[in-house]
């Protein structure tokens, strides 16, 4: 894939996206416009399917939707609300730890700075960047398994791990695409550009794709 092909690729994916399900955390952002809910939903989403994340987020926010009220809940109450997300007991502890830090150090406000977000318990670069882009509409490169896989499959970059993918995209991807890049590729990856046997015959960007690492396809 040529570097300039990123423009028609983004255009084609943007055009196709309305026919795909919206990723769970993106939906939280679009319906709440609340960085705290985006942060909590992203924490819950790690190693968890979208439908499970969405349901767990709804149950949790029905109990508390801000750091102070969250701290009134016990770890067991949170764990029960978010089950069966992956590592739900660890995430329950992290939720309380994050909320305590937000109340004590940030006036109950989710920081809008990458380095500050990374200080929160259980928050890595993926989560921090997603809070920036979806919670604050600020530029960031959120790299999950879909972004890493598809960016390399297209031949747009050549990296071995998500961290290197983020750094490569920061250098190469035009900044105007940073905010929407994750949501587009997550939806694309969930519906067509799957890890095994991607649906290349239905792909809106197949003419640009180098199909790196693709053996069997549909």
C-alpha cells in the first residue's frame, strides 16, 4: 500500500462504517460525552468482547456514574456489576483505585493529558489514548489488536507489536485521522477484516491492501 492511499482508505471505511455496529466504548462516548464513562468502559473492555463490555458498563453506571459515587461502592458490588468481563475482580479493584486517585489528585476530573492518564492504576497507552480521542476529542493513536493487525495487513506500516505500531502511526498517519482511526479499524476488523479468513471479497479497500500475512480469505 502506498502512503498516499491512506486517504481513499479512510474515505472508504468512513463511508462503509454506518452499516457496521459501533464499538462499545465509541458508543459510550457518543451517547454520554463523558470522559469518566469512556475511561471506565475502556478499563472494562480490555480482553473482553464488545457486547459484554456494553452490558457491564450499563450495569456499573446504573450504580454510579462519577468518581465520588463509585467510591461508595464496595469492591464486591463493582465486581458483581461488571461480571463476566475478563479479570473482573482485578478490574473492580482498579476502578476503585482510579476513582480514589481522581478524587484525591484531580478534583474528580479525568485528566486530558497522556502522561497523567498513564499514572492511573491499570491504564496503559491504549486506554489513555482512547480517553483522549473519544473522551476529549483530542488527537491520539489508540492501538488495539485490530489497529495493529489491519495497519500491518494493509502494508501501511511494518511493526511487530502495538507499541511500535503506535509510534509508527504517529510518524506516518496524518493527524486529521488520529481521532477516528481506532473506531474505524475496530468496526472494520470486527465485521470484515477478521484475524483469520478475512472477508476480502466484501472489503471496501481491497484494491489498496497488500494482504500481508493473509493466506485463506473469503
